[in-house]
C-alpha cells in the first residue's frame, strides 16, 4: 500500500485537485511524517506574493527534511506556483523535486505521476476533509477580466466539468458518508456558461438535492452577475422544502469593494453597485447568511473611497467578511496603475475594517444564544476530551467560525440538534 504525505496550499479547489490525484493512485494510506512516506506531494498556491513565498518555503523545508530520511520518498510538486512560473523557474534551484506538475495540464497529472511511480492510475478521490463534508469542484479557470487577478494566467479560461461526472463523484462521496457538499469554482454561478448551458447550475443542484443521505448543499464563490431573481427564488424554494437535503441560504459573493470608482478600476463593471446585489438577495431571502471579501488599498483608493466601504459594511452587516490588503502582482493591469497605496496605509485600513466586522459578527452570533440548531460535527477537539468542532448552517468549512459542541451522539460526521449556549466574536458553543 502506497504511503502518502501531502500538503495542499491555497484554496479548496486546490484541495480537490490534490484529493483527485492521490485517489487515482490506488490503495494508499496517509502518514503524519514525510520521512515515513513513499510519496510526498505538495500542491502549491501562486495567487499572490505571500502565497508564493509560503509555497516555495514549504517545498524547500520538505526537500531539506527528506534529505535525512533513511529511504528518500518521491517528491512531486504541482499547482498554481508551477502554472504561473513554469517548472523551469524552480527545477534548477530545487533539484530535490522529482516531478513538477503544471496545473494547466491538470488532466495529465494522474498519468504523469502514475508513470513515475510505476502505477496504473484510475479515477478516485482520497478525502482529506474528514467524514462530514467534501468539496465538489464544478469548473476550472475564469473568463472574468479583473485587473488585479492572476487566475486567468494561471488556470486559463472557464472550463466546466460535465454534469454526469460531477453527479457520479457526488454519489460516491455521499455513499461514503459525506453529509455536506460544498460547491466551489472560480465562479460557481458561471458553471456551464462556457457551453451555453443556460440554467446549468440550477439543474445540477436540483439533482444533487435528490441524493439520499445528503443533508446540506452549499454554494461558494458566486459572482454578483449570476445572482438574478430567478436563481434566488430557486434557492429560496429549495431551502424551504422541509424534506431531504437543504440548499442552505448562504451566499458567498466576492464583491471586493463598494465604491463604483474602485470597482471600475478593478474591472468589475457587473458589480458597480453591490448594494443592488445585497438588496436583491435579502428581498427574496431575508434571513440569508452573506459572506463577502473586500480588498483595501487598491491603486487610487482614497480615504473617501475607504470610508464609503466601511459604511457599506456597517450598513449590510455581513455574517462573514474577509479583508485583504491589495498585493500588486506582476503581469496584472492593476500593478501598473498609478497612485499605488503604501503598505502601511493598506494594513491600517484592513485592521480598521476587520475590527468593525468583529463587532458585527459578535452581535449577530449573540442572537443565536438560546436557540436550538442543527450542528454538523466535523472533528474531535485536539485538546479537550469530549469536545468537538462543528458548524451550523451559516458556517462554511475552513473559512468561517466554528461551533464547539459536546454531548450525547456527538461524533465526527453526525448531524445533531443542540442548544446554543454561548457566543463569541466568530464562534458558538453548543450542547447536544
């Protein structure tokens, strides 16, 4: 049996690529130390400078640690770092890497790695998320032309996966005990658009909701242009069926800013008035949970623009908010723009916005105290016996807060009804 040690950096889409690759290699087991492995695989991120630095550092540290192993494992490195810069940029500097895998050739990964290891790959997936949830990646690449983003360079144009392939993968995941499917892509709402499949996302979700044993379906990364009234009405009706799995009324909409001047410079004309998107969602689903991400310190952002953004966040009271200081990435239009903002100002603005969001989150979560809610249990707590981490419906895996839970029937993978006892800035505490 193949012993595998893997590190998947960056987004959930990378994680799915890793799980699919490793699952294609046949019977295997994961090990906790790289020196114990037959294969060490690193899936890198190359989206922004800090991610690039983390990826390079991770590969170098693993290469160094493996030099001391009694029997050196095979070291393979793939992902966005390789896709952005090419294997040639690193092969001479890190000769310890046995195989570089470019994510522009994702379909060839199993064949290339299988050949190197003397294995015959077959479709499969080695889950790394535990028994409660799994990601379902609907597409790769992106057709949006945002001025700050490197994704089209790294992953190419939008390429939607065939519906039947996704449904078969979902069936296998649910048959294996997965309770929540979290749908991911660069833009989930764009699924099927490359093949002119109108309504493709809705048709796919309708079929996923029929899977026996599936409790929650969650949609992540929905660009505003795809959230029309027709689709929102579908989500509302599916969320209220009261039987079978629920399409949770949770919207992760990456708005990136609120001021039209900055949105125009970002190349996001479809979102020049993000308030319309928020109002449309809440008109049809008043109690929906909203998550968004914002970039502060974009070239040309003045104090007036930033104050407008703060007011927008305070007004709309998002359940979850990620705030990022702008990074000027080589090769993007935004990196060449005048009026670049200093790092000090960018970080100050990020801290101000996150501080305000912490207050909003604390207030929202305090309203949950005393309620009885379903909690999907993810994992046992590493330090407190009997305590587990889980999530209520408005908490997405890995990016949002968690619900700490204990009591009868609380085991990883279980969906339990529990009383919400306490709340903090980002987390809840519950008793089953």
